[in-house]
């Protein structure tokens, strides 16, 4: 039975070769995150040194997902400055970008989005550098680091 389980696990990993969106909090602040697709997920608290991830997904109404991050608990509903890691899963590719609304919550801090096979997006001082979109294989992870 053990060999069968191991074989099924290898098969499952092979079949579901899809990447993750990952947020790493290397800052000294606690941050609050919501994953927003067709619906808004529950608030997630990420302590300094912590991380969060989700497997890439597509909505049934809107194919894009916005990972919204604030420094304020409940900040998404309070209009707090919000950092957005956006991604769209498009078959074999995933497109990703970085944006901010209601201000720049991480001004003065280094922000970087990167992926193997895709380009980086770097906001060295947490300030919006303008519209930048990158893409990579949907099998690769997209990693957003807040320092």
C-alpha cells in the first residue's frame, strides 16, 4: 500500500505542475493580506519573517487575481494604502505586475517581484516605478519580497 501511495503522490505532483504566488515578509512590520479573485478571501496576518502562498488560480468571472497587502489590520476595508501583486493565469503562462492604491504603504522599503524564467519588478524605495508587467511559465513560482 505504501508504494501505491508514493506512486499516486508522484503522479499528482506531475499532473498539477502549476506554480504559486508567494509573499515573503522580510520587513519589521506585521502585514495583512487578502487574495481577491471572484471573491475576497479572509484577511491573512503575516508576521515579520513569515510568508504566505497560494497556487495560481483563475476566477470564473475575472481571470485575474489581486493579492492586496496593507500595514493596517482591516486596512483593505478602511481605505488604507494598499500594495497589489496582480497575476493572471493564461494557460501555460502567468502574467504578473505590482501596483499601489491609496498611497504607497511600503515607501522607503525595498520591494521585488521575481520568477525563474521571467523578469523582475523592483521598487527599490517602495515607490511606484510605473506600469511594468512580466510573464513566466505557469509552472514557475512568482515571489514578492517586502524588505
